[in-house]
C-alpha cells in the first residue's frame, strides 16, 4: 500500500506521516528533506536558490540516501532551508532529477516493508497518482505560522509569529502557483483540516479514512 500525504508548510502532514508509518510498519519518506538539502547546498555555495543552474547542479550532486540518513539535522530544518526548498522546488529540472528516487521508493519500499508513506506537496498528483490512499492536510495560515514559529524558537531561532506568517504566505503562493507540480489536492484525496485538531484526532481521522479504503480492496 502507498499512502500519499500532501499539504502546505506546518499543516501537520509530516508528523501524521511518521505516525501512520509507525502504525502500519511502512517505510516513510519525507520528500521535503530532498528539496531542503538542495536548497541548503545552493546557499552554502553562496548561490541563489531561484537560479536554475545553481539549483540543478546541487540536485545532480545530491545523494538522496545520505540525505535521508541526516533526518532532523538542524541545517535542514531551519527556516532558511524551508524557504530555499520552496524556491528550488519551482525549478522543473530539479524536480525531474529527484522524481525517479521518489517513485522508486514507492515501488520498492526499503527494508522489505510492505508499504510506504510519502509526504510532500505533489505526492498524490505527480509522484504516486496510483496511491491507494491520498490525504491532503491543511490548516489556517495563522495557526500554521504559530506552529512553525514555536518549532523554530525551540530550535534556537529568533522569529516572531507575524514574520513567519508573512514568509509562509509567500511560500504558499510559490508552492500553489508554480508552473510545475503545483501543490493542490488530488481529485480523490481526503481533505484533513487540522486547524482545531490535536495530532491524536488527526491520526484517528486518517486511520478511519484508510480503513474505508482497505475495505474496498
């Protein structure tokens, strides 16, 4: 089984994906880490993440497997990394380079797992349109900004809710309006609004939806 989870920044999709992977003992891929790694590589080289040549070169040099082993490395989880990721993700050549790795993860989940959970922004629409389960996780912008600001402050970054909201809205616009693989729900995705839900409530709702899909197979 493939579970595709899409959504905007700080919607809760990453936490939900990890919990679902643990529940079903499936492999988990946070595809955002790949784009964050490309963005950070461009920044560290003194380049501009919106420059196609710089971003494409960084993507070509990327070893996706080694990126996944980094997990919650602070450099990849910073606010700057998220912003850079959104910029390189709008470049078609970068997405093309990372496409095969993500699709192969779906077709051949590592460690002999019987399924995979992928979270990102175009999983259900581009990477795995054949996924049996598709979720699109959302929440009000102000709530997402509050969550992300709290997370960043816990990591030692000096940010305000208001500043994070402004940058998040700009990122939302880039992700939703880009010409290649814009962030949007798949036609058959289950819309999960976590604005007023705890993570336990969101998980329960997702499990209930997945159960209905399993009954049909």
